[in-house]
C-alpha cells in the first residue's frame, strides 16, 4: 500500500515536473501546428481577409517558425488578442508565440515570465491630427483630448510626453484598437496616438484619410517583436533564428523565387550553410537541416515580407528606414550561420 502511494506520488510529481518544464517544440509537434497570438486586425502586421486568412509582417514571423518546425508555413492557427489580453494568453500557454506589434520593454522582458526574442520592426510613437486643426507640432497640443489604446506603452509614453513638456491633456483610452480610431474619426479627440506603423495602418480606416496628418515628433522607441515564455531556450532559439534566416537570406540575395536554384548550384559556403547543404545547423535548433530553405521558399526573405506587407507599394507606404539591413545603413542584422 505504502509503496503504491509512493509510486503515485512520484508519477504525479513527474507530471508536474514535465508540465512546468514542458518543451514548446514538443507541444507544437504533438498538436501539429503553432498557435500564434496576433492583433484583432492591423493592416500590414496581422490582418484576416474575408476568407479568414491572416497575413502581415507579424503573421509571416509565425509562418516562418512553422516552416522551420513543420516544413509547412500553413501549420499555424491564429488567436486575435487585445493589447490587454496578450501577455496572459502567452504566460498561460494559450498561445505558443505572441507576434503582435508588441514593444520590448524592461518590465515586460523581466517581470512577466516572458522573453523577447528579436525585433522584426523598429518603430516609434507618432501622433495624428486632423489637418483642419492647423497645427504643425505636438508642442501645440496643450489641453488636447488624446485617443489611444489601453494596456499599451502608448498610453504611458503620451502621458510622459505631455508631462515632460508641461502640457495638460485628457486621455481617452479604449481596449479595442478599432474603438480608438472610431472615436477619433467621430471627432471625440484632437489627437490619435500609437506606434507610427499603426498610425499608418489605422488611418486607412478613417472616412477621409487625406484629411489627417502625422506630426513630426517621434516621442518614443518602440522595438516591436515576437515574445515567448521564459525557461524554454530551445523555442526562443527557433524563433530568433527564423527571423535571422530571413535577414541573412535578404543579405545574400536569396529570394523565394531563386532559393531552389541557389540550393542546387551555389558553391558559396555561407549560402550552403544557410540552405542546409552544408553543416547541421537545423539539428542544433531541434528542427530539420533545411529549416531556412523552407522559410525562404514558403515565406520569403525579410525584405520580401516587408515589401509585401508594409512597404512603399502597399497601402501603409512605410519606407524601409531603420528597418533596412545593416548593409544599407539600417538596424536589421542577422548573426552568421556558422
Ligand atoms: N506597441 C505598443 C502598442 C501595441 C498596440 O496594441 N497598439 C494598438 C493600437 S493600433 C493595436 O495595435 N491594436 C491592434 C488590435 O488591438 O488589434 C505596445 O506593445 O504596447
């Protein structure tokens, strides 16, 4: 009897141990897909079409991870989350990655049991006003009504900005992004503020986008990127290196179209290592050695994803700026595969 109780206790103990230290890679393999936390609809970053198919820069990050893990960029399911819900959804295990225009800050990286991995879009906070207001600077906004999202860095930064400049404001905050832009569109606020990329995206939802302008001030740093749970280094590595593979591919001139022929013919060692014809870098990550080939052939390189989703030829019209590769004067820099 005693022995049996001990055995049950040991069994329960091992269950508790395995769930506390569960491997996200093993979990996603068992269920056959990655559960990716995204926005509730933000053009260019994570947005569903009429058929419910998600696309965007943040969606591509999750698709890249799925391509690395399953050789199938479609093995992803999406969970739309408000700003307020997103960290709990990740910490509780409801999602495997949070890829939702989320700013890397000290508090979030160190006090929530979560880890930021890479920055897939360097941004900063902007302010949009109706042109009819006739102002040209944020410093003219004393006493303004300001519309923004709750549960974001945005509301903290705008409060700092007004305080630092000795101005007063009335903050009007909503949980849902579309409630914020609707309130601004109805004239409830003088200012709409969020990450500049999201200003460009949400502006398109206004009746007359051309009646509105973005003020010149960039009031914060918003390094946006995917987040995972703390304590799972293997999963963190897979997410990091999926992004780095897309950066290295762009730097090497490897595209969705030419990756097949490059893999067959190229003799450059660095390209062979990236595409898995030399070395065992996939094995080190816990995936197959052609992980980067699968990412590039199914999702494309970082520049292709950027141009397709948010670049100058999309409705968002965001120039590459600091999100250019380091070789073009930007901040995007993939460590070498070797
Ligand atoms: N980057 C900021 C802001 C993120 C945020 O949630 N912004 C809103 C304003 S546009 C948004 O993207 N909402 C999209 C949604 O809720 O679907 C943060 O991490 O706190």
